[in-house]
């Protein structure tokens, strides 16, 4: 990951009448980074993405895609971004291969079936490439949306809830593919998701948004470090006691003295979900 900024948001506001959907949103995404944008429903994540890709005009503030304002040069933005929207959006009577070929054509790019075959293989859609899209399952349609976003080989991939409806095995293979896109194809990836475990697993940095504001933006490691590990003590009386381990120190002698009937000890590592809930329920903390 380099220090080159590929996406910049500076004091971005978006108002719909008297309702403010985005309030001074500011953060940057660097080249080659895997960045997660998290927030509860209604936090403004999709509105921000819509402002980024030109579907919605921002009310004020600055946005830059590879140094260019998307409102001033929308063609540059469309070529630079691959957007995976929440809603399935393709012609149900076309086959996956036809959809990807058409996508490249719309961007004025030459045919490259070898590249498209590679995408379909990585997304486990090769055996469905000549089947009409309306016959695909919900999970297959979600994966086809990712393929469609990659058809013109953009440097930046925006994933808005990409794994909704995708089963566990295929979800894990999708994670591997996203890592490959980042390491071998040098893609910058921005992910929004309600599956916080996948953000914890994949993202270098995380921005948490709530009520239209960016509450915090930090590395995943630093966010997880904001909560101490917890020692879970199970007693012979089937009671469970939780004790925070401050500064990674663990006084076993004190534990034995205070809980003489210990049956089991285990350490609970902090999860991104816990950090997320703390910031979204108490945004001023």
C-alpha cells in the first residue's frame, strides 16, 4: 500500500430538503488499501457512494477520484470506479458473458474474453456463463454484479454489501479473490457491509459512520486495541465471570484467590462488532 491518495472526501454534506444525510464527512483512501466503510442503516453510506460515483450531487464539500472531482469529469470517474450496487442491475435475458462483453463495449474498450473468462472463473460462474441471468440464484446474481463491476478493469472497486445472499463457502472464496485483486492486480477496494467479521478479516482501515457523520477512522488494529481483552472465568457452580485484562497483564494468583472453584478459563479477544456498537450507540465517546 502506497501513500498516494486515490479517494478523498473533505467536509462532504448532502441535504434532501430539510434533512441532512451527510454532515461534513472527511476521510481519505490510499492506493492499494482495503478500506471498510461501516455504519447502521440510515448512516449515509450509500448516499456517500452515490455522491462519489455521480448518481447524487453533493450539497457542499470536496470529493476527488484520483485527484479529479467527479462532478467536473464524470467520464474519468466512471472509468476509474467499479461499483457493486446493493440492487441487482442487469438485463435478465442476457447471459453473464454477454453482460460483461456489453459492459466493456459501453466503456469503449476492446473485446477481451480471456480476461472476462478469468473473472467468471474466480467468481465460480464459468458453468453459468451462457445461461440467461434470470435463471441464476440470488447468490450467483450478486457475484455477477461483482463481475460486471470489474469488466472494464477499474483501479478502484466499490463494494456495497457484496456478500448478501452468498453462502459461506462461496463467501470465503470471494474473500480470497478480493485479496488477489488487491495484491496481484493492485486494486484499491472500498467495502460497505453489515457482516462486521468480514470487515475485521479484510480491511486495513475502517471508517465508522453514524447519523451522516464519520465518527472515527482508524486502522483495524487500532480500533480493536481500544477494547481490552477479557478473561472469562467459569466456576464449578456454572457461573461465568468476566474480568478485563488491563494492558495485557494477567494475575493468575489473584484469580485463584478470588475464585477458588474455577472450572475453566478462556480469553475473549475484542471484536470489531463490539467497537462498532460502542461508537454507534455512543457517538460522542
